[in-house]
C-alpha cells in the first residue's frame, strides 16, 4: 500500500516523470524518504494514506500529503483525519466485560464477552445441530470431506478426534455455518446459521466494528494495525521470537477477552492444517460461488487478517449476539 501510494503521490505531483531511471530515483529519493518516514512515525498519516488511495481522491492526494509533511505536529495529522471523515468512532467502554452465558441446542455452555458495543462468544462453537434440532452431517474421513461441494454441509473435530471438541470447538464448511442462507455484508447480518437462537453469523462489516474498536481504543501499540495479541488466548500458541506477535510473551495476550485459540482448519482436500499456529473464523460474507470470506490470526504475526477461501474448508465459528 505504501509503495502504491508513494508512486501515485509522485505521479500526481510530477505527472510527466516515469521514474524509470536510477538517476531519477536518486533525484527524488529525499521526497520518498520524507513521505515514508512521516508515515512510519505518525500512525494517523498511515490511515490517511490508505484511505486517500482506496477512495481514489486523485486531486487531493498530493495536497493532503504536502500539508501533512509541512507540519511536524501529530495534532495536524489528526485534524486532517477529521477533515476527510476517516476518524473512527470513539467508544466509552474499553475494558472487556463478561457477557451473559449462552447454551446451544446440544447443551454446550459458552462464555461471552462485551467488546465495545458488541457481545461475542468467547469460545468457538461446538454444536452438532441447528437450533431447530436438524443434525449437521459429521464427515470424519479425508475422502468423504474432499468429495464435498461448495454447498455441502459438514462439520468435524480437528484430526477427527472428539477430544479436541472442548479446546477448539468444531470445524464447519461455510454452507454448514450459514445453514444454506445467502451471504451478505449487513449490520447485523441477520444470518442465524449454525448459531444459537438470539445469535448470528457476523458479517465482514461486523468484524470490522470489532477490529476498529480494538485499534482505536488502545489495544494495539499505536500503529493501528497490530491487535491480534489482544484477541489471542494467553496460552496454546506456538512460541515465536518477535515482540508483538501472538506467539511472543503470551501472558500479554487477550486484553479484549476474546480468547482465541489456534484451532487450525480442515482443507478442502480433507487434510488438517495448522492447529497450534492459526485461528480461522468464517464470516457471513460471500466472495463468489466457491469462495467465502474469513478472518484469521497466526502465531507469527500481529494482525487480524482477512481473506477469502474455499467454502469446502473447515473453519471455526464465533457467533455474535443479535
């Protein structure tokens, strides 16, 4: 993103320069250095750059960056953020608060947590039935899992071992998690899916509310990006040597109370993958006929990532209260 914005910025200011020669790069290196250095030092500028680029404010890019670089004060950057309407809402409640417990149709009890304005399950879903009593097909061998289609409903336990149920919960295909309902990106999604009555599958937009709250309420290190530690459980992750990552100094994890454990996944070909290393959750938002969106965190990184993947994969589910 920074490289794209830097090129866009320079092309806007100097539209006739193609930056194809070493001489040109050397000539304009101080401008690159000033731009990138300011973005790194002042987190608000990074948000501005991302937003201006994504919204394609063609004529405004150079103007805002020149104004920002002309000022060394963080307050000015914050004022610019307000001017382009990218300041996220500031919530009044920061410390996580335990929510009311919830029980699914199988009798599994779950802890919940209030984070900002939302109440999330603080454990992965374990149910083997929908709220109307309909059973979800258990598929517990690789060939049968690999034969599933994008609309196939199935669940399993990691390594096809029911002893992983209590720790990691179940792994569901996207169709099973959605119970056949269509995907959307609404707030709320309105998709109960596999969740208990009164709860629903969170959309991408609802996940963004969570990550925005964590980012803008002190759960990161000030850069607005590294909030994965705040949702990861304080044990169970593979150790990692880099400070700020989920696997490093795990006793500092889970300030939000989300308590994410590395339940791994089951790939579309039936193989199991990455338990102890990653946590993956389906979202109620569809990408295409064969792909759906999900969120994930990893032991060796500090961000909550978003991507799309095969609907036949088995991922965890976290439900959000209606």
